[in-house]
């Protein structure tokens, strides 16, 4: 069981994850949820720990560092620690969630 210090907001939004490196590699992903300090995405393949990842959606982006990768039947659940996000300053608002 995972214990969280802050609320997570469900999203379910399609996005693009770009694994930053040389070269950068972009893959489709789904935003599972987000909080003030990070985001959880689903991808088809794992992303190595500590890689920097940029997630683009609806004209916004988040840059995070991979802190967790869990394999599931439907793909890989990737936990990103927030480094920068164009969407919000401070605590996120639920506008990223389903409308």
C-alpha cells in the first residue's frame, strides 16, 4: 500500500512523454494522476530511474525525474518527481482532470 503526503488528482489525459537525452525519444503516454510534487504516467515500455522526462499535453508541459517504474499488464506506470511545470505554480488546480 502506498502512503501519500499530498492529494492526487486523477487525470486520464493522453499526452506525449519525451525521454530527455542524446537523442531525445518521444513516446505516447497517458497521464494517470498528478499532485503538487509530481505526476504518474502510463507508457508501453519502462523508463529508467533518474531519467529526465518532459510530458506534453494540451499546450502545457511538465519536466520531471523518474522516481518509480512499475510494470503492469497494460504497460508501465512511471512516477515522476516535478522539476518544472508550465501548468501551475504551487498546488495544482483540478483543471487537468476530466472535464
